[in-house]
């Protein structure tokens, strides 16, 4: 993600990256701005140095801590509480915050943030055409990623089992164990274990639907990035979880998926798009979440108080460029 953000700023900016404190200090002395990203706590030393040197700090935020479910901490260990305190302090120190969607603005600590798309989306994506669901005896669902209480996978399966209009198989790709609920009637669960990203990309193409799940009691904003993996494999997305108004609207207005709710009947023979419209829909989705170089450059120019010539040649000397750490 950091490399993607940096690439969006070239050639107008010279971006330098390093995690070693003393080298970071030396480069901060030659730089005008510090850029950090979630989790901010990992950059706390560089942020403190930037503050001492009077350098503005811009933070790209896609995670918010502490993680809470139904009003309680998901992880109540002392070290987690200490890490959360550092994260909140780093967020407070940031002069400018950038978030992916309007969903993040609902959090008081991010109310001052600016929404500028910055997510990583490969430029050569060619989603395959989706399967024709009509006449299939069952659907192949895919779930990939970590499994813990925040995912609410059991709750998702029980709910989808009730509203699904045909039988389904859920293939789970995760190193984490999972014990499915006993009273599932239409959904069969198969745990495929952990696979590499390359193997996963190929495996997803053998499925019909990608499942994104968050615990219904999950508090705070989120942008389920796994949706990009599913859409890149040509899978429409079903989202189950707490209200994420902007994300759900993005799925539905682009035609890439649905949000499972009490009013939803997952009748894929009717609701899923045609091959042509799906290709256009996924391209539209990617376009809306992909890093926006022009807006990022404009924002950095405003922060620095300088005019950036976006027609600058790549071969322009480094000494004439604004330097970012």
C-alpha cells in the first residue's frame, strides 16, 4: 500500500522510504513532509521526530483502534491497550488525515479527515465473465482471510442459510480454524486451509460468489479490501455485517454485489448481472476505489503551499522536486 501511494506521487515528488531511526532523522532534515499509514503506531518514532523538526504529517488511515464489538474491546490484553494508546496519540499528532470512503468520517476521531481514494488496484485487471447461475443445483461461495470474532462468520452463515434460495458450498481459505454452526440447512462448509496469494487467485475463479463478513456488533468504520480480490476473480460480492453505507452503496450502484439484510432474498438467478454488464460494473468499482494521483498531488501541494506542475518530466532533477519522507 505504501508503495502504491508513493507511486501515485511520482514524478512531481521525490519519495524516500526508510524505517531506520537515524537515517529517518537525516532524511527528515532534508524533507518537507512526513507521510505515514495504518497502523500509525509503527511510525511513532518518525512522527515524534517530524514534530520536533516542525514537519507536517499526513496519515493515510484504513484501520481504527481499539477494535470494539458491542461496546467491549475485542482484545483486552495490556499490551493491546498500550498499542491502542500509541495509535490514538499518533492519530492526534497527524496534521492531515486521508481516508478511503465517507464511512470513516462517522468516527469522531476521523471527522477532520479528507476522503481521497488511495487503494491498490492493479491496472491490468481483466475480470472473467461470471457463471450463469440459472439451472445450477448449488452455488460455490468463497471466504478468504483471517477468522476471528470480528469476522462474525458463524452469524453470517446462519443468516445467509435462511435467506438463500438454493444450496451452497462455502470454501474457506484461511490458516485459522473454524467450527461451523450445527444447524445449517442449505450451506455446507469446507475448510481448505491456507494457500498462497497466487494459488488463491486461481482458486477463486472456480467459485461463484465471494463472501465478506464482519460481526454485526463490530463498531467503527471499515473498507473490506477483500472485495477487490473477489471482483478481480470475476466474483460478485455478498457483504454481511454492520451498516457500511458507502461501501454497500458502492456495491449496489456499480452492480458488483449485494448487502445481505432482512429484506434481501439471495436469488442469484435474478439479481446477478449479465456477463457484459458485470465487466463494466467491476471496472467502475475499481475506478472508484483506485488511488487518485491527481487528487493526492493536489492535496500535497495545498499542504506544502507550493504549486506543482503536473506536466513535469520524469527526468527532472531530484533537487528541483519537493521531497517527502
